[in-house]
C-alpha cells in the first residue's frame, strides 16, 4: 500500500480513536449522560424581563382636524438613541410637513433634527433619527389646508 499524507492522517485518526476507546476509565468518573437542557416552567424567570425588552414605545398619539399641530416636549431618557414620528393625513390636494425638533441651549431655541414632506394620501410615513443625543425633543406638523392629521411620536428602547 502506498502511503500518502491523506492515508497517514486517516490511520493516525483510527489509531488515536482506538487508544482512547481502550483507555481505562477511573473509578470515580461517572458515565456521562447527555440530557437536553430544558427550562423548567417558573425556574429562574425574572419578573418584568419581557417589560425591559427593547421595543417601540409611544410618547404621544394624536389625531386632529387642523392646519398646524405640535406635540408635547419630551425629555429623552438615558440610553435612548432612536426616535421616530409616524404621520399621515388625508386629502390629495395638499402636502404634510413633519419636523422632528430638538432643544438647543436656552437662548437658541429649537432646531430641526429631521424633516419630511409628502402628499396627504392616507399612508403612514416615517421621520426617524438614529443618534439622538439632545435632552429634549418635540414634533411639529403642518399642512397647506385644514385636514385630519394623525401622528405617533415614538422611541425605541
């Protein structure tokens, strides 16, 4: 038989396996039984573990027949980085403008973090920021003519 690298590796593997199989087992070693790890109901369950899961949480939801609408001011919670506004309006003859604003230093007032503008067709649109770092935020919505505006001001955390 011609010996190649593959043959040698195969023979060494067989030899190593037979020596391990024939090795004596110490008396204090119990035979290993493999049992699947199944969580017992009620064992080690944290109360409120589901409540702490990251999900979209609504700060404010509002629907109103108006031309201009704003949200309440919201103080950002620690570790919250993603904030969004879902908004829609009805009536094809005008456009909806959504501004997600943040508060600058007291003398400087409010600035626009993100702005979106689209037709009032009844479909939800989203304005979202991913790296929120200012302490206070709010939403400002406006349409050209009086229409029903609905919005959700939300954060992820």
